[in-house]
C-alpha cells in the first residue's frame, strides 16, 4: 500500500512480527549469534542478509534508515554517526585520490572545510562554484576526472535555495550524479529525487531529530543513476572489489550497489556508525517531523516578516519573503514552506549583533540549529570561525549575519523576546 509522508513518519521502518514489541527496540548489542560457522561465513561473503556486527549493520539502525529512505522515496539508505560522516562517505564512495568533484560554494561551514581542506589531503580536489553563475561558467569547472556535483537544498546558514533540476541536468550532461544535502528542507518540504537528484544526504541532528538529543547523518540513494553507463568513471562500483573476493557491486546489487558499497566497504573500514540508542531517539523525532516542520515554517515566516519591517534590522534573508532573491526558487522547490532558519543582519557593528544576542531571554545562543527551541548563532564568531572574511562572503555568510533558528514555541513570545533584546541594544 502506498503511504503518504505523514503515515511514513509514524509507521515506516520497524514492522513488528507477531508478539514483538510495538515500539522499535534498541538492539544495544555489538554482536549477533549464529548456530553454525557456515551461516556466519555466508554473511561475510554478502551471500545472505543478516546481522553479525553492529559496525556493519544493526536492526535498530536499519529500521530508522528504512524510514528515512521511504520519506525520501529512495531504494536504499544508511545512517552515519554525523552529518559530516554522511557527506564524506557520499562523496568518498565514488571518488578516490586523483579524482575531482564540484560543489556549490554556499554550503555549511563544516562541509566547506571537509571538501576544501581535508579531502584535498586525500588527493581529492574540489572546485567551489557560485550557483548564481551562468551554465557556461559552471560547466567550465567539469573535468574528465570529475565524479559528482554537490549542493544543499537550502544552504546553512545563508538560506540560498539550490536549483536542483538545473544542476541535476548539468551533472547528467557530464555523466556524474548530483548529491544534495537536504538537511534544512527535510523530505517534508522537498524530495530532491523528484527533481532529478541522485543521492540525498542529511544531518539528522537537525529537524529530523528536532530535539537536539543526538548527532547523526543519513545517505539515501534514489537508485536512478546508471553507474554501468559510465563504468570507466566509477571503477569502485563497476569493477571487482578485491577486498570482497572480487565482487562487483553493480552486478551483485543492482540499484542498491551504491549504498551496499558505503556499508560493506566504507563502514567496514572507517566506522562512523551511529549507536542504536541514538537511532532510537532519532526515530522518536521522525515520528513528529510532519507536525513540527510546518510549525517551524509558519513561525519563521511571521518572524521574517516582522524583522523585515523592523527599522533596527539591516537585511533579512528568508526565501519565504517576496523580496527575497530566492523567492521564486523557493516557490518551485518548497511550495509548502522552506525551514525555520532565518539569516539577518542588524544595523550597526559586529559588536551590536553580539550585544543583541546576549540580551535575549529564552532564545539561547547555542551551536545548533533546526531544533524545537528557538536559538541564535553568529557564524562569523562561532561555526565559521576558521574562515576568512573573504571566504565567509564567498560562502554567502556576511560577517554581521545572525542565524536565527525559529522553534515551535508561541510565535508572539519569540517576537517579544527579539523585540526586548533589540530595545536594550
Ligand atoms: C549541521 C549540518 C551538517 C553537519 O552535520 P553534523 O550532524 O553536525 O555532523 C551538514 N550539512 C548541513 C546542511 C548541516 O546543517
């Protein structure tokens, strides 16, 4: 039976058999028992499906991965211990030393460092492009060794909307997949696969959990990218894996080749699995995702409109505002709302921004975003501290930018707190 998103949030994933717990159990066990040595050997050969060690798979984790895969409309998915691990694995699964990939330059600061600094040390080069450039300008970045294109549906913290359909077509013209980090939109507001994206990643730490209780990530594959059609580009998927008795992922697993490789090669060798306890907490968050996300958007829209009218505010970036540069793209990709995160700047100095934040009452300064509780952060002083002013501007982060993550409290109270903090400035 085909189910709607609301039903999937509540019901997808764990399906108890007769007499089993109704609620997803926490399989807090590293190991799983088998009757014979042969049974276990078949699992190691990937001939049978089953659990043997939690670094590779765990029933609690798998049930939650299955829910997120269903929400995105994919064919296979895997959970990781953080959003950082998800983005690293998503790219590293198809890139090796000597390869190259392209990313939008308006991405999360952590991903910016991962791609520009750490992956470079592994011999993987990344070109940062401005999504506002023309097709010609961006296409000039493709090289024969380019293996994927990356962007964020809604960028953190700038709030820019990524033109998924345009970049999917562009990536496909060059025979590579489009990977989209869908953390801020969540599948409630945007399902990138419907626009041609091939692989979706998430920091489940944000709205999916929604209560700031666990750090986690997810990768979901649409199953749509034809790796075999570009077999020379993707030898890791299309030629025998020596570390798996010469098994070829595309031949053995078809549409599940990409995720199977993430699990049986990257997870096996590098780890980064979430704990079953964390997956249990994530699942609780997912059960109300469809209720929380619309409330975040409704509150954020009202706060953005209030900020825009406020004489103390220099600028507001929220794609739900008609004045916004990304309003049209927002209407296309996010017709039911974008997210609860607003970027804005106050008139005055950097210090004024910091004073304003210190004056807030229940709105907290935390290194977090996309949480039930309204919170603020000054990226230039916090998350993006390692970046130069030049890099900040390139990443769409103005030095005076305040990232306001609007929660699901009463919106009048949120506005009242912002107002009193501005009055005291
Ligand atoms: C937070 C975030 C990440 C990193 O996720 P962690 O769970 O903190 O590792 C990646 N992408 C986006 C868009 C994020 O907001």
